[in-house]
């Protein structure tokens, strides 16, 4: 996807994470690329990839995967969990390696995608 390639530029990990996430999701899934993120959507957005180095001076990871769940997941893997509305929790996962997009992450993505229909 050209817009995705432009978004990540020379960031090979970001593009690889995008491809892995996309491969884990069943259709229909819409991908929207904006200036700040790549969003995976059904009726509404449920997962987002963004590059913290564009916004944070001391970014700890090349790419972050944010997943919208209908509950708080206490996994220590999440860098931060926010609760922007009464029905949504945003879980932010710093990704340092493609291997981190594993079965546990796949489960969270499927759960989030199912809620977005």
C-alpha cells in the first residue's frame, strides 16, 4: 500500500509490523493512513500504528501499536493504558521487534476488531 510505505518511509520495522498486523486480521478491514497514524478500521477504528519518534524527543521504540479494547487488560507488556471513554481502553504496545507481534497480540487484535463491527 503506497500510503503506508510513505508513512513509514525508511522504517523497515514499522512496515513489517504493519504487514504482520494486517495478516492477522480477517476481512473486511479498512486501512486509513493519516499524517499521524495508520488506522485499522471496520465500522470504527480498533488498532493504530504510529511512530513515537515524530512526537517524542526520547522515543523508546520505533513503532507503537495502540489497540482499542472494551476492557482494561492488565498485561505488563503495555507501556500505557488509557481510558478515554467509559466503553474504551486504549492499550499502547511499544514494538522493538517483529517477534513481539505474537499470538497474544493477535488475540487482542481479533478482540478489538470484533468490537469494531
